[in-house]
C-alpha cells in the first residue's frame, strides 16, 4: 500500500483586515486537496508577517472551520519565505514517508516550489488551483510572475549550493 501524500499549503500575507486574497485562495486549494486525499496530513506553512497572527495559524483556523480534522494539520509557523517552507515540506515528507508532496499555492508560485523539492529528491504534484490567473488581478499576477522569474534562479542557486546543509536540516533522505 502506498503512503498518502503530504499536502503543503504555502503561505501568503495576513493583512490588517485578515487573510489576503492569495492566502484565502491557497487555503481553498488546500481544503480541496484534503478532501481529495482524506488520509493525507496537511502542512500549513507560513510565519508571522507585519500584521496579525502567523499565516499557518490562519490556515489552521480556516481549515478546521471548513471541516478538516485538526489531527491532520501540521503547523509550521517558523518559515518566513518559500525556501524555508520547502525545507519544512522536505523534512515532513521524509518524516512521514509521504508518497509525494501536493503543492497548494498560486499557479505562478508552483514551478519554483516544485523545482526546489526536486533538487531535494522529493516527488511533487501541483495541487488544485483555479485556471489562468487563479482569481488574481492582472496587476498582481503580472507583478508576482515577474518576481518569480527572478526568484526561480536565485532560490535554485541557493538550494543547489547549500543542498547538503539544508538536507541536514530536513533529516535523512528516504
């Protein structure tokens, strides 16, 4: 029997008025993935930003309100960026011996996450998401797509250069 996947929801900003539209979309994707994989654990990853509680704690609150059992949820409220969340996902994937990681984030963000997971030897799949811009405004989508075009080579260079040290933080490879 194959182990269930690990569902990972990648954080986005918490604003003074509450979760950002990006964070709400990602939580929605995670809830959909959790329904599709009822045996899977869900890693809620995202630390505290400038406003309010941690992104992970907002995810937990929203997911439990949507009916996801609290014992399925893993809280990572230490990760402050995508790279740190990928390291946490790698750690938990190995610890749980997950069959793969289901990446729950916006479409512009998923390729960078999956590339970094691949460098760590972690199989991944894109989680549920809306088509096209995924509900993001054109301006936000364009800004984030441009940011990703710079972040992909930057983060990949860090992961490749520091793979051994970062892997030591995540525990032994499966």
